[in-house]
C-alpha cells in the first residue's frame, strides 16, 4: 500500500476512515487535531470509549479501541493489522487512518510498515482477475509537536523496509518446485540489479574445493546442486563489517530421518533465514547505511534418496572438525556451520545468523518471539532493544559451555544432534564451534515467527518477514544512519 503522511488531510475521497484511539471518557481528545471534531461526533453517536478490542462505526468512521494508556506497542500493532485487514476487504481506493496518542512518537516508525504491508498478498499463482486492486492510505499522526517533515522521512524509511519484507515474504511463499538453490540465486541477482551490491555464487565444485562437508552432506540426496550465495554492500569509508548468515534449506523433508507427512508442505519455509539476510542487504543498501554488510546463504534441499547422507555417517566440515550425523533432520546446523566458517574470509566485526532451526524453539516460545543466543552481552542487549522498538521481540536463552557436552560423539568430534532436551540451545552450541575466534556472534532461531501455518495476530498464513526490521534498526543504532 502506498502511504502518505498529512497533518491536514483532505475532507473527501476516502473509501474508508479508521481511527485508533486509547481509552478515555472522551477518546477523541487523543485524536489528531485536524480530525478531532468529526471523530468526536462518531464517538458520541456510538458511545465509544476506546476500550481494548472495542470497535464501533458511525458517520463514515470505524473506531478501534486500544485500551488504557500507555498502550503496549504489540497491542497497537496487532489492532492495526487486524482492523486494516478486515477493513480493506470492503474498501477500494484511498483509506484515511488517524492515529491517536499511544500510536505515535517512538512507536510510529514501527507501525508504518504494518500499514504499508496491510494489503500484502502473494498472488504469483493467481489469475490476474483475482488480484486485489492497489490501494493507498493517508496517515494522520496525533502530532505532539513532531513536525510533519519528520513523519514523512519515517514514511520513506518504512517503505524501504516494507519493500524488503515483501520481497522476502514472496520468496518464502514460493513453492519449492519453483524455488531451488539456483532459482533463489537468480531472484537475488534480479534484486541486486541497479543497486550497489556485489554478488558471488559458489557452485558445487567450488563448494567441494572449500571442503564444505556439511553443505555437501545435506545436499547429497537432492538432484539439484547446492549453492553458497554471497552478497556484499560496501559503502564508501565504511570502517566496520557485519556478516549476516541465513539458513537456506529450500525444502526440508528431513532426509533419511523423514519428517511426518502432516504439514511437511510448510518446509518450503526452511529458507527464510536466507531470504532474511538478503532482504537486510537490500534495505541496508537502499538506506545507504554506513556499514559494510555481507550476506551469506548456503542453499540446498534436504531429501531422501539412494545417495542421501545416512544416520551414523561422519562428515568433515570446512574448519576440519568431524561430525557424526545422528539425525539427518538436524541439517540446518550442518550447512550453517560451513557458512559461519567461510564468513571468516571477510574479517567481520560481528556476525548474526538467522535460521528456522528447531521445532524446540516453538515449544518453548510459541509464535510470539524468536530465540536469541549469544555470549556477547552488548550484542544481546542491542538486538533485544531493536526488537522492542520494531515490535519483533527476542527472548534470550542460555549458551553456557556445558551444553557442548551434550554433543559428544564416540566416533567423531561431535554429533549434530543431542536429542530433544534443550534442543534449541544445543543447536546453538553446535554452531558456536564454527564461529571465528574472538568474533561477537548472535544466533537467532525464528522457527516460530518466520512463518505461520494459520492466521495469527493479524498476520495471514505464510511468511512474515520477521527479523528484517529489527536488524536494520540494530544496524542504524550501532553504526549510524
């Protein structure tokens, strides 16, 4: 959706008018000044009080209650998504959105992408006749002394981030038959065209020369060869380098350790880590952030066949360590281990990886936040703060040295799986073995938030684009705008 910011909107030409207001004896007191009188009439006519989840309609306005002030950002975001989703089903053309106090100030930047993406749909496989009409919105913030120019600058930034999120969601929602490793690389090449990005794609022979036994072992059962995709954004005078590594299993059947048939189709989303890091690369370039960003994605399928890696096989990883494959469905850490090791070539000042890595993180945290594991206190603090500001929360889990003991093998340096207990943390402990010494590193397991099987919190089923906004926010705060 195209969004413009205005503190004095025109009076007509809107197919829908929506106001988000906090609880008050007169909720219109919190409305934008330019619209306060007509919103007050609608409030009086409907006896609207702004209570949480309260919805009323009159005089051309839909009034959405946010509850008692101050309103938590996640509540505003959820109300925004749900209300816009429902309203846009019946609206065509331009929408007027009034944000009252509590949906303003520092939270405004986090809310704008929700508005921009409110009419997102994945329509690549639908007939043209069924595609929704394009829409636009005029957003009126409450103000509080913030100049309109500042809001308009935030809107431009929100558009950049939202475009990157939509691009990543499109990749995630694409079926695996149309998006293998080489197809993903071509999509990234198309995205990079016209941007100041450099790309390199390592094919199977180059991966073999790099001795990436983890990536080759996972790929052994697939007819489609693996790819290690590397992208780089290098602005002038950048003094710091951040490496972003994303898991890119284009389809995960579990391999020989075959997954249950139920919901296996959801495993097309096992490449959202790869989509996330290249979407971050795109947004960092478009926003001209003053930091060098390197994105790396090992791309493969994990399929069973006569050539597939078997439980009990031993693989030698790029850094020379040997791994006993205890479970072929613990494949993401194998390909990420090789990619994390390869990232040392770029001498990063810090590293972050994103992966739909474990079902255990969904058991622990559900679909409300992603798991964060790092031994670096500042990195943990800054990433969590960025997630709070953008509404993409992280919850820190321990990464103590004793978890490494769970991975002991009788036959190799380690096993790739320690079983169900502490599965999310032991997976991170495995990855830690491949991070260059002395490099601050964070692992984000977003298996519960990268995609949804059914509608949740106003999100439609499918890829969510979680993690992109928080990463860009982190990069801006750490390295400057």
